[in-house]
């Protein structure tokens, strides 16, 4: 076998992150194929070839697994385990995360500090945001063919060109919205303006993004287009089609002009046009009100996020009935969600501060705190390594640090700076347990012991799992 080969394999087991394990030949050469289920017979393309294993990209499921069950939704690439019973998904996520911490973090007794597995309150229709792509190449789910036809939906798995039309509810987002996507597609086709061609980088319609509030049901709609054909675009007709479909649920319709050749809707826009209504919606999380725009970050599964944040807060005050933390630092605080919830619920911490290196995020956090009427909470835009130099009044007073880094984890130099702050306790929230397991070694070497860990399933039917870990600093070789 060599890189680029297309082969058929049977999935025997799963590794962490949803990588199916197949074995080829008499010697059992291992091929990893993501987004597969044990028992499936699949076709894949080899993208990496190593001495002991290869990695393949899933092209097609040839035979279903006996473990799979029927579902009532349109299959989409973003939900590879939708036909795998949710109990088996949770079992796999828990066991594979244990193995990850044993292998990468050298936490051989990880089960002894395991607290709980927290399931998403909703297994279906849990997302508050979804993005769909326009393309001039349609992938047909029935015959597996590609056709030169306008399409609006999700990119076919393993491709960046062909799009599967969104014709019905996927089960992940909002049924009413997704059942109306085909009407939007037909309106765009009738406008005679070109859909985007990802390979040739031209066309008008590029992306269609929805963001909704679970507390109000209101939605924002963002049409991303190129700057071509602007004079020909019937903006009023587009808005009318949206309001005819979804009525007063439509809080605002925005058009974002993006002429970049990159295939990312979040590229810096050249212009943002408010076509209708408001640019923001509001949602609630653990009793707090949050103002959300199309570009601001807000947890995609707010119901599960509330449980994730509550577990982090419980760890801040775990076994501290007689101890009052001096200062709790919410690091990588973003728009200040954890710090605000801490402030609302805390009667113990003397002071709570949020720190993030991005000034715009800090301004947003301050506005959120003011709107929620919170006091005793301060936000600082600063680099963690320079924080005590800029604010010496916090030296030796930072008792607890709450970490919620991006998926890439904490850079090694940044982790050393965090350790140098000397906090007695670190509560580490992670959307990538692999990087958290890696950081566990550095924390342990610095005197921190892992005392509790929980898992939160924010994204059912995918391979993702989030973890919340409690680390306490040892004193004289003994855990406090």
C-alpha cells in the first residue's frame, strides 16, 4: 500500500477521537479511519503511510454495522455517529479518554479520580449555530455522483468542492430552519446569480449561517456573498423569503461581503450590511443574559455548557467550606462567561478577575457584566506572563486559576507562566483532552496533583468530548 491508494477495510474498534481501527494483511497492519463505527465495512483513501500504521480518509460506508440503528433525520457529515446508540457513544468517549490520560499524561490510576460523565441534556437539536455552503457542484446522497448543479448544504465528507443539498432536518440544529433551507436554495437559483465555485474562486452566494437563541427562539441569518453582482442582488426579496418562512423568529438578516479566496466564512469581512432587523440576539446561561452577534463566541450547546461551567465552579470551591480564596482568576476568559457565573454564585471568593490577551473580548466581557448588574468582578487585557508586573497588587494573592483555553491547548511557555503565578488550585476546562493530558505532566512536575476529573458530552453523535479537571498544589510533598 502507498499514500493515495483507495482500499476497503472492516472497522474492528475505535481509538480516541473517533478513529476507527482496521487491520490489513496477515500481519495485521493498522489503518486508522476517522468517523467510522465498529463493524462497518468502508472504503477509504490513504492520506498518511507509516511503518506501523496508516491513516485513511473515509470515502464511503459500504456495509453498515450490526450495532447501528435507524434514525429519522437527513444524514450529514458532521454527525458520523448518528446511527450509533448514544449509550455506546458515551461508553466509548469515557473509556478512550481514560486511555488517553494513561498513555499521554501517565495518569495510570485515572479511574480513581474520576468524578462523573455528564451527558448533554438533549441528544438531538442541541446546537444554536449552523453554517451551510453554496457550491456549483452537487453531491447526490442517493447515487454517490457529482453534478454541475447549484447546491446549498454541507460539504461532502472528505471534500472541499461538492456539497450535499440540505433538504430536511439533520437532527443537530433546528428542524424548522433546516426544513426551510431548500426554499432558500430555490430562491437563490431563481435569482440567476451564480453560486460560489470553490476551485475557481468566483460566484456570488458563498455561505448561509444561522444563529438562534434557545431562551427566545429568535434567530440571526447571515448571507455571506462576494462583492460581485451586488447591484443585481434583490436584498428585499431575500429578506421577504426568510420572513415568509420563519416569521417573527427572524430577529435580523445580515449580508457579509467576503472576496477572499479562502473557504472560511469567518475571514475578515470587507463590509457588513444590515438588511433587516437587529444585529444581535439574547440568550440565557445559568441565569445570566448574554448579548450575541453573528461573530461573537457563545457555546454551541448552551444547555450542556451550563453543566460544564457549573462543574468548573463546583471544583473552584471543592472541599473549601472553611477556606475563602483570595483571588480567583478566569484565564482565557473571552467574553467573561465563567467569571460572571462565578460572581453570581460565589459568596466565598474575595475577588474574581477575568484575563484575556484580546482587548475586544475584554470590552465585550465588561459590557456583559454591566448588563447583568454584576459587581466585584474585574477584567484585564494582559499577557499572563506579564500580568503580575503590570498588576503587582495581585502578587501572592491569586489562589485559584480557571483555565479554558482554545482547542489547541496551552502553549508550553504560557503554561510555565501560569504555573509561576503560584495558585494553590487550577481548574482546567478543555475541549481537547489530548492537550490537557499532555499538560498534566507539566503540572504534576510543578507540584500539582490531579484530584478530580469529569467529562461533559457537549456534542452527541460526534467524536468530541470535553473535560473539567481539578489540580491542587502539593505542600511539602502532601496534597493540601
